[in-house]
């Protein structure tokens, strides 16, 4: 979806800082969030990865920018747990108060009052699916990404929309996240690695000689 989470290729957020020898968890609460994720999956609140990613995308924008990686996980998990009817926001709020939490602190979760997402378990342990239809594109073909706004979950980043690249590799059929996240079926599609010249995406300010490779689904692409 078009939201605060889609930061790739955008200016104004500073450099990406890579932490050397980064620990698995920076604090104990992050490990607890990881455990909650496993429990939420076992309880049926988290059905598949695409559904969970979309839940994270839907959290409060300020929380997305300030709560950190596992903080975003927690906001997405709270959203799904409430939507699944396993807990209420009032339950969560009262427990936070009991533990001495700040009642005025920002809340990341934004569950829908009437969620229309009916998620389901994957049909296989992996996302590869065989397809009968042949691919529309071959390696070396030029292809242009669609440029229309996207209201739901998608794996097509905003910075790559409306640009022309070339097919670098074909990967056969894979579960389509845009429908899978919303409970509209796995609807597998052909997946391609599409290469873009840096100046195509960012103009003259791009690093000289830069080529960006993105894995994109067939419905994202059209002829040049």
C-alpha cells in the first residue's frame, strides 16, 4: 500500500547506518515480541507472511518511524490479535497500566472495526507454485512498471513505478502477495528479476554505473 513504510529510494531520511556485530535482540522485550509472534501464529491470528506485513504497514505512521523494528512488529501483532478477537485494545491498555506503562504513550496498533481480511494458511511450506500459463516476458525483454496508486498490500515500491527496465531473470510462479495479504487467494504469478539503470530511477544524481535489481510480479509490468 502507499504509506509511510514505503521509504525506499526517498530523500530526507539520512544514510542507512549498518550496525557492526549487531545482536539478534538489543533488549529483552524484543525477544518477547518474537515469542508473541510465534504464539500469535499458533493461535491463528497470523496466518501468512503477507497478512502480517500488511498489518505492520497499517500501524500509526509516527509509531512506524519511531518504534524500531520489533516495535513495528508489536504494533502489527496487536492489530491482528484484536482483529482476530483474541484480545481487545481495552485489555491491552489495562495491562499496560498495571505494569506501570505510560497511558499517554503513542499506540501503534490500528485494528479495523470490521476487518475484511480473511487470511488463511499457506497451501505449501514454501511460496513457489507451478503455473500452466507461459511467462509474458523473456530474459532481455524491456518492461515498464505500472504507475497507478495502490491501496492495498504490494511488493512494488513507489520509487520504481512508471519506469522502464529489462528482464534479467525469470523465476516461474510464486504466491502473489497483493491478493494473499487480503484473503483473496494465492493467485500465483510469474516472478521476474527486473534491472533498472540508476539514472532511470533517480536521474543525474544517481551513482554512476548503478544498476538496481528488483523481483517483480508479472501484473506489475507492461510492455515498454
